[in-house]
C-alpha cells in the first residue's frame, strides 16, 4: 500500500492473526482432545490445555483400535491411505506424461480426437457417476483391492494438460539438437524431457497425493472390509454409533493422524504445492 | 570432409506457401558458405533442410556424394549450432558435448579425448562441470560450438549463431569462428541476416530473397557487381543509392554507350564512391545536393542530402532511399553545414546500372 | 499452439504411449458415464436381475418428487452461502497479507494448510467443536440461550456444514486472491493514490475491478467444489439430515442409490448433475481457452 501509517499495519496484523486463529482453532481442539481420556472429552468440560493421555490414545488408535467402534487399528488404515495416495499420484503422473508426450511430440491420425477424449474427463468428477463406476469395478473384481481404490481416480485430464503445457515451453531446438545428436523418441524422452520435467512432476505429485489421500466417497463405496478402508473413511465409522458411546479421544487422535501427512506436504513443500495448484487449475 | 550440392531444392508447405522456390548451388570441400538475406527469405528453412530437420518437397541435397533427402539428421554426419544454442539445460558442459558421441556408442576414452581437445580449443577447460545456466552468453556459444566440433562431422551448419550476443562479443566470436573453420577445414554453411557478418566470413556468399537465390559468388565480387537492385541495397552499409532514370536521362548520362540501352533504368552509386567536389568528372555523374543531416562517426561522415532536380522516385526494395534522398560517405570528420549546397560526383566506373524492374544488372 | 519440431517417423509409438490413459479413461470414465445415461432410461428390480426400458419415466418420477426440489434448493442455499462467505473472507485476509508486511509469508503458510485437510476430517473437527452435548463452542451458545442442536435442527445443521466447508475453502481462495493481488502492478495503485483516491476507494475502483478475472474463476471453482468435494463434510457431519435439511443433489444421488436402491432414479439424477456440471465447465472454458487451443 502507498500510505505509511503504522495503525494500518497494526490492523492488518490483527485481522490476519484472527484469521490464523480461526483457521487453527478446530485443529487445536482436536489435538487437545486427543490428549485427554474419554471421560474428560465426553464430559463436555474439556480444558483447553493438553492432558496426559496423548501417548496412550495414539498408541491405542494406531496399534490396538477402539474397543467398541473401530475394530481396525489406524496403523493399517494409514498404510492403505499411503498406498492409494501414492498409487494415485504415481499412476496419474505415469499415464499422463506418456499421453502428453504422444500428443505434443508426435503427429498421427486421430491425435486431436485422442486429446479431446482425455480432455472431456475434466468435466465430470467421479461423484456424478459413482454407481456405474462401482459396477465396473465390481465386475472387474476389484472391490476391496488397491487397484480398485486407485485406477478409477487416475482417469482424468489434469495431469495430461499440465504436462502438455510444460512441454510446449520446451524449446523446439532441444529436440532438433537431440535428433542431430542421434537420439530417437525414447532417448529424447529419457535423457532430456524427463530430467527437465522434474519440477512439474513433483508439483503434480504433491497435488495428487493430497487429492488421493483426501478421497472419501469412492473408498467408502468400494471397500466393504474394514481392513481395506483408508484413514479418512475410517474416522467416520468411529462416530457411527450412538454418540455418547463414540470414543472421541480416539477419533480425534485419528483425525490428527489423518491430517498430518497431507498438511506436512503442504507446509514443507509449499512452493511445489502452490505451483501445482496454480498450474493444474488455471 | 565433403562438398554439399543443392539441386533445384524446393519446399512447399501444406497450406500451399512456397518457402523455397528452386535453389541450386554447390559448396566445395572445406569452403565456408554464408546464406544471407532479410528475415523470412527462407535461409533458415534451407539450412534446416540441409540438416534434415525440414523435409524437402522436391530436388536433391547431396552431402559428400550421397543424396540425403530421406536420411535422418543423425545419420547425415552434420553438426549444427543453433541460434539459442539449444544446450541441454540439465547436463554439464562436458555431457552436453559428449551426449552425441555417447549416442553413437563411441568408447568413453575417445569421447574424453575429443571433449578435452574441444574444450582446450574453445578455452572451456575450467567449465566442464558447470551447467549451461552458470555460463555467460559467450561461453554458452562456445559450448554450442564445442558440441559441433567433437562430432568431427562432414559439415558444420550454423543458424545465426551470434545473434544472441552483444555487439562486441559478436565481432570477437566472428573472428574466432573463421579461424576455427580455417583450422579444421570443415565444410560450413552459415545463416545470417547481418551483411557485415556475411561479407567477413564467407568464401561463397549466397544472397537470398523470398525463397530464391539473388546472387551467388565471392563476397567482393558481389559487392562490386551486384546482380540486382536487391543485392545492391542489401550488401553494403549504408545501402547503395538507387535512382530511377527515365529513358532520356539514361541516354543523356550514358551518351554513346550502346550497352546502356535506350530504355528507362535504375542508376546505382555507393555512398563511398562519391567525392565532394566542384569539378565534374567526364562520363561520371554529378549531383547537386542540399545537406539535410550529418552523421559523424569519427573515421567517416555520412551526409544525407536531397537532390535539387527532380527524378521520379520508385523505391523498389526495402531499405532503399526515399525518393530524392542521397547518402554520401566521406572520410574524416570535416563536413559541410546543414542546409549547405554541395556537389557530389562519382566517376563512370563506379556507376551501376540496372533494368527498370531492378532484376537485371547492365554491365557497362 | 503447436510444436513444429516433432517425430514424424513413428507410426505406432504414439498410440502405445496413449494406450494406458485411453484404456483407463474408457474403462473407468466413458463406460460408466454412458451406463449412467442408459440406466436413467431403465428400471431395475432390487436384485438387478431384470431391467426394462422405461423411457423418461425415471426423470418424470424425479421431477415429481418434492424432495428433489428440496435438494435443489438446499444445494443452491449451500453453494451461495459457502461461495459468498469463503470468497469474501479470503479476500479480506488476502488484501491484508498483500500489504507488504514483514510477516506475510508466515501468515501465508498458516493460512493455506487447511486445503490439505480432507473434507470429511474437516467435518469431523467442526462437528466435534459444535457437538450439542460435548462441543467446546456448543456450551457458550447454549449459555447465550440458544437451543443449539445440529442433530435435530435443520438450520443449525446447515450452519455447521457451511462453516466447515467455508473453513476448508478459505485456503484455496486466499492463495489465488493473494496471487491476483500481487500481480496488479504497484504503479497502478500508486497512480490511484496520486490521483487522490484513499485506500478504500482505491480498493473498490482499482483493485477489485482488476481482480475480477480471479474472482470469477474462483466463483466457478467454488461452486464446483461445493457440489462435489463437500460430500465428505455432509456425510461426516449430518449424513444429509436432519430430515434431509442438508441433502444436496450429490448427496441424494448417493443416498438414493445406496440406501434406497433406486439405481434408475439415482442415474437420472446423475445425468441432471452432469448437465449442470457441463454447463458450469463450459463457462469456465472461456478461461481455459489459453490452455486448450486445439
């Protein structure tokens, strides 16, 4: 801003601090709740400072599981979440970098058709076609499998568009120099294009990891065994009882565990995250 | 070592645009050939056709006795230096140079020998581990050269390799490229839009305009006997003064010389061929000028004047003088004042005469 | 925009490169999507054994349901509230963070991380805070004499899901608004100041109009977000209740198909949603044209 008035900055700091407080408050409460025992939490007079049950609560959540509501320990669900989130991110990167390479660097009949076939998938998220997709996955006997958790979610155009956009910025002369240097399509891809794409790949990985980790409806639908749930769907199941009986301290510990990996990714890879977000959405 | 021969080479794009309209020339073994012309004249396209990066619509390109029309760029035994250098940004200087050799499965010790030798010639020895990003423009240019040298190809192709450098570095690199080429004796084809670069580098100069060759020859011949008004105004700076003359003016000027003919034509005089003098020269030309502007550049001075008697102006080519305006170059810094009237004279042997359409030189 | 330097001699390779994505897209996208359209014209018995073609009957039945109109209204209210609130709050924070504060990058980090929280988890967090019997903030509400109970009161339930959804979406909007603000040349704002416009006037006459492409883009993205990504919030917090007060159109597709087993009706709803989303995307296309110039 142009004016240099100290109170102007003070107001700005005040508003932002309030914002940060609002943003952090629910998470803070969850963290506090995960450190108290069940009675304190359910009693409705939970203090706003940490209790002494943290280790026990987290230990039980991860390794033992709840006594009534959540038979499956969260450790297993965390692993499922990691496998499917990484599977979705890696899978999408692999298929989309290849298809973008084909569309940008080759000329062949039906090239534009192929591009549009992929592009249209941008328009319809999995939510609007859940049951038919469920049926396909069931027919392929992929219910309760990692393939079932992963494959339907990598059928989208975002990655292809992102790589296409990046490839267009790679100077034509690099391909020409490679051709003169005796590199064919495979060598050019492997020796030149892939190393140049590292940042784009990482940014896409960060975004897709978060996307995959946070999936809810799809895993909810296709997992029937508790052992195949992801952590995000698992929390809900902890609460589906008469509320008084829900083990809230474990649910909150689970919530904290469910937030930790994607939040860590955003905080520690902020640059890549912002880049990925801006480039996949614009 | 090889010669390069182009026979009626043409290129038509899918949309029907004819970029190259039938080009023939030969570059002898070890010669340095420069393609020069304004932007869009097809010189880069032609070079890329020799490289194999663009397809040929018809005609033949022959490198070292082998017709390479259908041969992949990698198999033509050529090396190319690009305008933006096209260095692999993620590879070190060493690997940039070694990449093409490794793809050809050359043994590592030999690759090393060649890269070290190129690095020594180009004074890149201390930079072999750096990435292109860490180099200055001139250094990147050297790496691009190095990448070509290590291949020891039959032909070097240069696509405006100096145009991304600043003026001073450009001159230094120009001299180096020429020295290097003399030393390696590798046949070279070099594309530029800079006529000075073209003049100083070329053994053979090919002047191109809208997909055609205007003139081929050694640079001095072209300077002294431009075949068309296009060449006359493109080669030499400032450009040749071109003055359309009516048939009667031609007859008056070249009285008694049957070669000048009796039709309208275009008279050309280079700025440097004028002398300011009150004496006319027999058979030569004398122009009465009013001085409009003076440019002093130290060793020489350019005088911009307007002719006092009217000649119908036809500006036939870009870069031509506006009708009525004449540039005179004189040595030194002593010049007339603005507004002064002067007489610029040139001897008969320095006059160039072209047909009225500018397409034909009339030798006197 | 097209590459001029390409590989011309490979006939089969490009198809091989495209194959994985095309196969997955056909199996998990086109096939199910076309099944949804087909199914919307059919009626199946509860076991999926017999199905008959019924034409537009599913659609007629759908538009004869008062609940469907109710879910449309719910969706409208929900998306308007979420979009309006999250956009304006995010804009407020973004304008403050854009003031060249020393600590701005720190605030940015603290503002954007809720993006990474799963919607379902966000819902659980807010549900916990506002839980009628044990929620930390439910107690003060009751103390103020409000009979707060999102489990029974539809308006309270809606308030809660809106809060959760807004909380999660602020991060995204903040990030884009901040980027938009930072791309406005400082000289334009300084010119405004020299022309005598005060900070508020500058905001409404210079900054806000220059920000309008960002705002419009975010508006569309937010509506799509409310339509689909909030499913987890609603399912975790209210399960569509109480008495359908938070059943949005997407939630109804899910609930009718799963709990009711009415696959034809659910498919018809899917098709209606597809049409809405395609319309929304078509609007958004105007803004991605730069990206897709085929």
